[in-house]
C-alpha cells in the first residue's frame, strides 16, 4: 500500500485497486454481518474476503522489497512514507471524533479523544484504526532491513517466508509466555504481527519472478492457472474451515493451516485474475492512491458504515449483496476530491515525501 517504484507495473496497480475495493467492501459488510447475525450471507462474505485481503497487500509490497546497504537511510525513508501518513490521518480525524461524539453523546468528550491520540505512542492508531497496516508494514520492513533481507536468492526468501509465518503464529498463540520474557507488550508497534507480515513480504518477493513471467502469458492464466487456483481455493474453503474470521489487525488468525492456505490461494487468485484483465485509467488511479484510500476508509469504518448498514438493512441475500456493492463503490467515489487535494497540496504527508508542493517542500532523503 505504500508508494512503489518509479516505473509502475499496471497489473500490480490493478491488484492494489481490487484489494482496496475489498477493504471498503469488507469493512461495510462487517457492519452488515453484525446486524444480520453470524450465520448469514454477510458473515460468509466477510470470512472469505478477510481470509486473504491483508495478506495480499503484504505480498504485493514484498514484490519490490530489496536489500539496502544504507540501513539508516532506508529506515528514514520508510518512516516518511508510512508513519508520517499515519500521524497525518490521526490529526485529520481528531476533529471528526469530536464532532461524532457531540452528535452521538451530546458532548465532545475531548479527553477521550486525546486518550485515543496517546495510543499512537504505542503504535496503535485509534483515531484512524485502518492505518494499522502502515504501522505493521513499517515495523516489518525495518526488521527486514536490519536483518539484511530479502536475500538475492528467491528460493531462500520463500523458505524464510514460511519460517517467519510459522514463528509469528506460534509467538502470537503463546503471547503471554513471550511477553513475559521479552517485556514487549502484545503488538507494541505491531511487532508480533509484523513477524507474520515479514513472512508474506518474503513470500511475495520469492514468487515475484514466477508471477511476473505469467503476466505475458494470458492464455495460460485463463485456461490453466485461474481455474486450478479457483478450484483449490474452493476446496480449501470447504474442507479447511477456519471458524474465526482472519483479522490481522488484532492478531486473530484461527487455525494455522487454513490461515496460510487461504491467504496464499486467495492472493494468487486475485493476482492471476488482474493480470488476465485489461487495465484502465480509473483502475490505475485507484491503484496508485491506495495509501490515501486506506486512510480515508477510516471515515466510513468509524463514523458512517454502521449507521448506513442499520438504516438500509433488508434481510435478503440479493439485496445485501447489491447494497454492499453500491455503498462500497459510492464510498470510494466520495474519496476522489480528497485524493486530489492531498496529492496537490500536501503530498509529503500522504505517502509522497519527496515531492514538492505549494505548502511544504519535499523532505530530504
């Protein structure tokens, strides 16, 4: 979700765009599922979408990860690209929380909003919780930089990726033991979840040459890869059932094998489909602005989705699907003016730190 290379790859931007739509859709259908109940179609959709959406973004970020000789410079760059936007969205959301509290409770609850802001010191963005991904990605990439990863050997990155996934899962499953002896609280700056994120980053880096090679072979994608992955994903969802919804933001993964299998198959399916489809200007625009869309999704997640779901809910599968699609598309469309404003006037605060603007100059590299 962070800004990527100077020469953009269209199918990667398309994958990011589809992934971002699933973020908007998933966060809305989550509110619908709370009204419909745990056995309804909304919960079925939620489990499916959440099973691979965030792993997909970590895998896509891993495509372009590389080893850096100047570690401090790279860490600074990551901070400017990923953490500055987290705080920028936090400041943006501060008055929104005051107004929301005034509307809902009759009081601004200023001290409560300040407390939410103080959680940023521990790496928990409670004013705009959706930006947790940026913090987790930052921590994961910093650790990889300090470890001198990824390796130039792609097969080694694959092996290390699965090892990190396993280690991260075991650590989180036994978090009380590890927290006691490490004295690091659960997900302080998303450290524990970042171990799992590192796994997906390295796996993405390891499979990128193979995935990239398929981009020029659309016939194989249509007739071989997509059908096989679709069947495998369907069978895994049927036989490798995961009772818990995958929510990486709170380190809720369910059982290990379904978690890994669903994450990888779902991500590969999305990537394969977007490589086989033509791109367009709208999709490229969304794909190149996913960081801003991620932060802006917090407006709908925190303040609007619950009310809209409650006001418009009708217990019918077809209606729930069409309503969720409409609300998600409309929500993304409403973000368009803000994207233009941020990119025009304050790009340095929203993922493009080295771009000059009319208000702030480019940050020094």
